C-alpha cells in the first residue's frame, strides 16, 4: 500500500469513526482504538476517542485522554474547548473556565466555546461576563450575512442599531428563530420584558429544542416576577442536562426568590465545590444561608469569599449587614488597606465605606463612622437619578386622584378575599418586627417583600400609555367591577407560590406599597393594611446608613430621605382622611415600650385571637429576607430606639427637611 493510499484509508477510517460518534459511541470507541493500535497516538483519533468516552458518560476517561494531549497541541482551540467541556462535566468549573478562555483566545469565532464559557460564568455568578460571552456566541453562531450586522451591533452594545436591523430582517423572515432570539435579547436589554417573553415563547414554539432560547426565557420570566413559570422552563432544561451549572445556578436563584431555601442551599453547596475559588458563588451561598437563619454558616461562606477576593466590598457589607456581627481588628486593617487602593471600583468602595461605617459605629467612633457612611452614600447618590421634587409631585397627584368620592363610587368592587396583610411604610421602621410577630401566629404566614403590586402597576401603566408622573392611576380609574376583581384575583394567583403552609392569611411586607394604597383598596378591599412608623430621625438615619440591594433611591442623601419621610406622612394622612379606620398604625417606640399591648391591638385589627407565640416571635425559625433578619431572631431591646442620638450633631440637613413632621411626631401636622 502506498503512503497516499494509507493516508486516504486513515482519513476514511477517522471520518467513519466521527459518523459513528453521533449514533453509536461504543462502536466509535472500537473503531478509534483500532486506528490508534495501527497508527499510534494520532491527535485527531485521540480527540475523537475522548469525545466518544464523554458521550458514553465516562468524563474521567475522556479527561485521561485529553490531559496529555493538550500540552502537545497548544494552539488547537477545539481541544481546549473539549477540555473545558469535560472539566465542566466533572464539576471542576474554574478549570473549565480557564480552558474555555484559552479556546476563545486561540479561536475567537468558536461559538460553542463562548456558549460553554457563558454557562460557567453564569453559574459562577459573573453575570456581566456571562452576558458578554453569550453575545459573542450569538455573533459567531450567526452565518446569515443579513444577521451579521445585527449580531455585531448587539455584541458591541449598540442596541438601537441591532433593533433596527433585526426588525427589518424579521419582516422578510418572520420564522427565523435565531433572529427572534436576538430580538428578544434586544427587548430584554431595554426593559421591555413582556415583548421579550412573547418573542421567546414564539421562538420555542417554532424550535422546542432551542435550549439557549429556553434558558433566556427562564431568565426573563424570573426577572418579570413569574417564578413558577421560570422553574418550569428550568426543569425542562435540567431534564436533559441535570448537572448543567448555569441551569442549576438559575434554579437556586429562583428558589430563593420563592422562599424554598433548603433545595437552593443544597445547589449552592454543590456549586462551591465546583467553583471553590469563586468569590461570587461563596457570596450567593452566604446570602441563602443568612436568610434561612444559618448565621454562623453564612459568616463562614462570606469569609471564604473574602479569602479569594479581599476587595469584594459587597461581602464586607454583607457581614456588616448581619447587624449582630462584629469585625475583628484584622478585618478593620484589611478593609482600611482596600479603601486605600487607587484602583478600587466605585461599587467595591461604596460597600466598604458602608461596612466601615458600621464597624466604627460599633466601636462608638461616631464622627469617623458618619464620615464613612457619608462617603458611601455620596458614591451611590451620584449613580442614581432620584428627584425629591418628582416624589412630591407624585404624592400630590395621588392625593388629588383618590378622594372619598372616588372610593365611594367603587364601594363593593374588587376581590373580597382577605388573605393578604400588607405591611407598608418606610424601610427601617420596624416592618420586619411586625412581620415576625404576625407570622408567629398559627393563622398567618410570613413571606417576603413581594413585588406583585408593583408588577400590576407596570401593567396598568402600559394600558394607560401615559407619560405623566404616575399614569397608571388613570388606567385604574377606568376599570369596571369585573376588572378590579380580576386584578385582586391575579395578585392572589401570582403570590400563591410564596405560600408554603395552609395558614389562611399571609403577609406582603413590601414597604413601598404605601404609594399604591389606592390600588390595594380597589382590588382587595378586605385586605388588612398596617403602617409601620418610627421616629423620623431614627427611621431616616437608619435608612441613610443602610445600603439597599435595590430600590430606595431616596435614602442616599439626608435631605432626600427627610423629604421622602415628609411626603410619606402626608400621603398616609390623606388616606386616613378618605378611608377612615382602614389603616392600622404601629409606632415602633410604642411596640418596644408596651409589646404585649401593641401585639394585642395588632391582632385585634387583623381579626385574630391572641396567641402567646406572637410574644415569642424571636423563636420563629422562618426565613427572613431583610436587613433586620438577625435582629428579629432576638427579643426586643430598648437600646435601638434612641441609637440615632449619638449622630445628632451631623443630622441638621435631615431635621430641616423633615420640618413640622419631626416637630409633631407622633402626631401629624396639618398639610395644605
């Protein structure tokens, strides 16, 4: 046999083995072992053998083949991709990321490597890097020249250009699933989640096996406050790939959202084994443990995160945010060293400033503490576009809209269910304490700060298509009795996934819902509404020194938070006038001074018999999601009532902004 014919025979044998690989990996293994026996350690034969072993489910055998082959072929991008895939299957996520990064460095147009890299980065909590990798996957998996421009624009962050190109393309090819998925990505990036969901649903209708689209669908469902539907899509994905790291991470995130912490913690415990040096995975694990009441384990997880990334400000703040945690001298030295760095990101710096503020406050160094809080708040305030004037206008519009006559004309409308107990007010006003007390009653279930009311207002706003300060009020006013009842039924249906017990009542503790009391009254007129109120200086300063994970944009400037408190009192006074007796108010100071009396009055308002367990609320093991999670697991303590007084010398702007609301507390001044 000539050299040429031998070469041709080898190529034919390898091609045959590659075809076998797709339909019968075992036969492929036999073919490839024969080839290797005949010709020795042929690189392509070894690569195919590793792929066949992986298809047989033997990732360890595949790795044993690849490990000696990779150093001998340092510029072979596909081999690095294979190595990354195998390492991922073996739970060695960080090594997989390194291999996949080598693959895309060697061959940037390798789409599957970008997809695998995005999945691992997503599982490791690197959201921005994952999004960038997914964008590159879309770009390099697109072969239609008409889509290339849109893919390039999307990968480069030029969203309007990508949208225009995709819109034109879909006019010509309305069933192009790759284009539909890209268009959904555009919609999601600009906050049009409903459009994104419709596009992705259509995409999966046309191509049910399009897993990348289904994963994106699950993510957008989660972000759109549809956790039940998100979980259904995730389970569909996991049915085919039960160990897929990105799917499992997303499942853990959604489970935490609905309060199923035990399975979420189990997933995170596994992920930190796969990504042992990744600080974000350890942080997510710590968050889940903290909320579920495993304080010491949460601290240990946070410490693991900081071992790998001492500059990780969010983790330092997470420790401080336990409230009962105290930093060591070594911790303070490390935080100081990190703050002295010139290359520290604003995000890490602001979290570290808040953490140092808490540490110095615990040491009774109030001037230094306030300086740290002020610097952290200044960084965050510069990132926001909050307007106190817009909030005041919003409140004025709400007062003008919801009159006594308005409610009288709609008496008897809405859903008659009395399941929800809404606890509203400002953050840091004692709402978590009220929630913990009520949820200790046998007939009440605590959930969390539920986003469903805000979700309903967004839907109404789209109906109203207004551009005013709060256009949804006009859309709400146009609804008839059936539509108002449907809104209440929707609220109950969408929050049912949060209810884990048979208790007839449940708590929605979203404090900002005080802005939507008109909506709550119309759609659920029999729901209970409790206003948690605390001394203006205590409440506002507590909010100022709290860095919130999201929302509460008013809290990062003393004047802003003072004006917000003033507007809140004004709005609540209005509803007290137009809906007399409808809202039950709990003053934090009175709850501390006369706990049993206040608890009895609270339960009486809710139509509930007194139960001793409500006085032993600190024994309640339920998950608690807010900054007060550790505090409400202890008995009420008096010291917190006047804690703000130590910072009185620096609160002048706050006092001035509060004006008569401060002077009159706990009474309410007259509003004109």
